[in-house]
């Protein structure tokens, strides 16, 4: 399955310690790919458990402005899987809808949008009011000798205002139905095959090394605090 977008996953604990350790994860992804990436950046579920997303990139126009640094990986993968099932025309329609800011307040909104695209009509390559006016005037009984005098821009402006349409980078989008259904509510609605988050599986030796590092680090931190306190009392 071709990647639709990618996220740069960063080890939060390391970042707080002043070190940036991260890697790019492409979506849709798999549990094995997530585990391998987390292990490479040190998020093992023992020493380091948290991560955040530094940046997003990919081929879905406008999507990344609505994604945040602490998104759920399972939700992102579910969204990517649903987007990958869309044909090119529906993907362009999705891009046009989010360009006007509809159903973009969360990943859950975006997921629901992928399943409600039949509520919208998309007219590709219509970039402005004049294009819109010319497109819809084809059904008007305008005599040929008057076509050069017809105000297509004003006609298109009226259409756009009356139906609440929006000119997106790829064309003109308008909502034609209010029957928008909520298919997705929270992570419990994610199908098992789209769930990917899992910490790496550590061997006994790796687990022992991780716990030893925590114990040693805690002891060192305690020693530092004690030393600092003694210096302050002097």
C-alpha cells in the first residue's frame, strides 16, 4: 500500500534531556514497522515511554495543518487506510472540503469526513466565479449573439453565495446534503487491522539492561541532588 503521508516521530524523554532522537514513519503502516521505529529511537516502554510528532509531510493537500504533535498513531493509521481506499476524484474532493475548514477540528472529524464525501459535490478545475458562471450558464437559453455580453462572473458569484460554495485549489466544492453521519467516535471504533501502536518487544537481556539503566540513573540523580544540597548548606 503506497504511503499517503508521513510523520517524524521524536523521543520525548530524550528531547527533554536536550537530545533530538527521531525518525520518519510512513502511513499507512504496520505494527512491526512501529515497533522497529520506536526501538531505533529508544522508546522502549521502559526507559522512555512517550514520544511526539515533530512534523508531517505527504501528498494530501492541506491535511497537515490540522494534525498536532500528540496525535494517536492508531487514529492516524486508520485515517491513512481510509484515505488510501478513495479513488483520485474522492481524494481531491476530500482535499477541497478540508481547504474550507469543514470537519477538521480533530482526526476523528477527518476520519468521519472520508466516509461522508457523498454529501458534497466537487467541480474540478473551476477556479473562480467566472469559471463557475460559464459552467452553469451552459444550461441557460442564452442566444449565441448575447453570450459575449453575459456577465459570467456575476452569475457565478450569485451561485456561490446562494449555495455556500468554496473555491479550493483543485476546484469548486459545495455541500449538497446535510445527512452527515458520525461513523467514528473514538479509538474503540478502529478496526483491529488498522491498529498499529505497540512498544517494542524486548528480550530478557534488553529488559534487564533497561531497568539497570533506570536504577543507575536514579541513583546518579539522587547523588547529584544530595551533592547540590550539601554545597548550598556550606
